[in-house]
C-alpha cells in the first residue's frame, strides 16, 4: 500500500491501527491522518522503538491491510 492509498483509507484503517498499537490514542490517530511518516514517529515516541523498527512495523501493517 502506498502512502496515498493509506491516507485515502485512513478512516477504515484507524481502528486496525489502534488494535495493533493500543497505546496510540484516537487523538494521535486523528492527527496522523494516514501520514506514514507521522505514524512511524508516533510509534517511535510511544513505544521507544528505533526508526527502523517502527518502519518495519508500518511496512507489515501496510502489507496486511
């Protein structure tokens, strides 16, 4: 899934993202608005992961949804 498609489907994907990353709030997900870069940053911040780890998780999320 490319970034444009993720943005376009974000309302549908928000629930799935919250299931995967339960520490992200509705406010966090609303602010992200489907931006891959912002999602990676929030995962890094919230979970203390490296950029590479967060990007891998988002890659996997994109492939499965």
